[in-house]
C-alpha cells in the first residue's frame, strides 16, 4: 500500500518539459555557420575506407601496411 501511495505522490510531482523556443529567422544563417564543420575538420571522410575486413586484410598485406579497425557496438544511431 505504501509503495502505491509513494508512486502516486511521485507522479503528481512530475512537471512536463517545455519545448524549445524557435530559432529567429535572422539567427539561422549565423547558427548554421557556427555548427557546420570546416573543410579541414572532416578530412577523415576523404579516405577510401574499406568495409570488408577480408579485403582490407589482403590489401594491407599486399602493401605492407597496418589496418585501422573502427568498430562500434550497438545501433549506429545510438538507439539501443
């Protein structure tokens, strides 16, 4: 009985979150310039990455180069 009462009291204390204020039209271009990556910030994207590990192993062995394995766990969008 006490658990139910505590839950009921806890639910009455929950305050709904407010939505974000809209961005004024005159601020959009300034904000976009601020958050857009500069040309030298995404140079890693110009590398011809291989997605097949076996092909990468063969190419690395043929060229005498190491492999960088970029691996992550979970959903690519972070929704697990």
